[in-house]
């Protein structure tokens, strides 16, 4: 019986994530956004309106980092801050028409990268890989209160 090289698992997962980010960063430069800004844009579009604290939680980064990202993206016309309906102290971040239009481009880039990453795999292998990774994420997220980041294929399918 053949055993898997489980000792390589962490390195392989890290390499896949790094290479996906690198590929996405390269393809995303046409809009002038970094990968962090792309991630924020996706979160803002999906949430429709969210507080900076919520975005920090979703992106698993510090609120001050999200604030700086939002500042740059607001200057570029990608998002805007508006007042909360019931709490004047709270600012909501909402997508602009510019970001809504770019969202479909982001999805198309994600589909291309996903397809490139999965080249050479049969459909059942793709499904098994995604299912297995979803289980790993669930196993490792069981004691966390934050939502795990969506995989690239979630973006491609949304």
C-alpha cells in the first residue's frame, strides 16, 4: 500500500497559496490594485456594506490595516464610506459603481487562474481536491470565531 508524503502537505499548501496570490497579483495589476485591495474589494462587494471592523475580521487583518486600505481605495474611487443608518459613530464601507463593474473582471481572472491551476486533473480529481481542502479548512477552523477566507474557486463560482 502506497502512503502519502504527509510531511510535504504544509509546504505544498503554502506553495499553492503563494503561487495563486502571485498569479492573481500579476493579472490584477491591469486595474491598479494590489492583491490586498482585490481581496477587500471582493469582501465589500459581497457584503454590500460593512463596517471596517467586519472587513478586518473577514480579511483576518488588523483594523488599522483595513483603514489604510480603505483610504487608498476610497481615493481611487473603488469604495466610499457612508454613515450607518442608526449609529452616527459607525461608518459603513460600500462599493462604488467602479468596483461593481470591476467585480466581473475579478471573477473572470479567478476562473482563468483556477482553470490553469487545475490543468491536468480529471473532473473527479478536482472535486476531490476541493472537497478535501474544504474539510481541512473546517477542521482547522473549528475553534475560530472568524469565517475562513473563501477559496479562489468560490470567487470564480460566485
